[in-house]
C-alpha cells in the first residue's frame, strides 16, 4: 500500500516526506512512499522512491496512478502563476484516482475567497477575485464533482523553520537585501508546515472526506507576522517597512480568515497559531 506525494520537492512536500520516513515519527508505518518531481529529484532522501511527473500531462498522471495504484495521493504541488498546474492538474489527478478508487487529498488555499465577509467556514462557497484564487476554486469544483469522497484541505500562509518564502522575504527586508513593504491590512491565518503536514497525514484515514480548513488559530497581518519572524531570527523588527495594500496594491483580498472550528473538532492534530510557533 503506497503513499504517493505529488509535488514533494517543495516546502510542504519535503515535510510530508520527513514525517513519513523518519523512524521516530508517529506517521511512519513502514509503508512505501513514492514522491514526484518535475525536473530532478533531491539528494539524500532514503526510503523514498522518486518518479518524474509533469502534472500538466493527463497521460502522464493517468499512467502513474494506474501503474502505481497507491492507496492515497496527497497533492502538495504549488505553482502560483501557472493555471494548468493549479487548475488542470488536480483535475487529472481526480480523474485518475476516481478510476482506480484511490484516496485523494488535495491542498487548496484561502485564496478561493474574496475577503468580503469576516470569516469563511468549511461550508462557504468560493468567490475568488484573483487568477490564482480562480484556479484553486476551479480545481476544488472539479475534484468535488469527480470524487465526493476526496479531501479538499484549504490552508493559508505556510511558515517553516526559516525556509518559507515569507521568512526569506522578512530576512531580505530586514537586512536591506530587498525593497518593498509588509502590509498592515492584509490579514491571514498562518500555519506551521509541521502542523499542516501532520494534519494532512491524519486525513489519509478514509473516514475523513470533504472540506477541511488547516490554518493556524491566530489571524494577523503580514507585517505582524513579519515582526514575529524577525524577533525569532534575531533581527530588528523596526527595520521592516510597512504599507497598506489597499493603498499601494496589488489588488486582492485583504482579510482572509478561515474559520477552522469544525476541522479542529474532527482532527487530533493541533494547529498552532503564529504567536505560539514563532514565540
């Protein structure tokens, strides 16, 4: 019974591999793990079988799923400005997993919402206002139509031990290596990559179906998040430039607060808030 992790070279995919192959991890059950890469596999990943995959190719996706026949597929692939990867590829996966009766867990985003209401729970319908949000919403719609037993796991800003794009940007701004600003009116519910990966692996249990919100318990602005990151990394938070997205752009949702109370009632994994995991 093989677990297939799609998009395994990214921040989330790497953490999923760590938790499924580390001997002392609670999610390691001596199950075979296959991971996909687009260009070349990383080095030093024992106990993982790597296979190339272009998610945009329906033929490649169907061939891999029907040949490997994994018990579960976790789709952690991410490419923000690529509609085929974000919208078409999950549809290819859902078509293939439905045919082989394979369990599918798809990682989606809070970007499927506009931010026009204060909170969005798991029953809220997408109303995206950006191309990325529209692509994610299209993928959600296709997956739900093809396989009602699939899991759609919406998340927010992913933070990860100094390796996320958000942490890298804070370092660059604090040291003067980059220009720009962190928005004080752009609200999200950041999640730690370790918590997110653990929750996704808990969702491999077939009793879980439908939509889950895997986000941290604290809603805060990107500037406040940057301040927490800077302090944790020994940087001066006062060096971080600030601005209001509503005034300088780019256009997009300002406040995206995912209500995860229903998800927290259904999972044992604790999704910490940023004030806790960045303390």
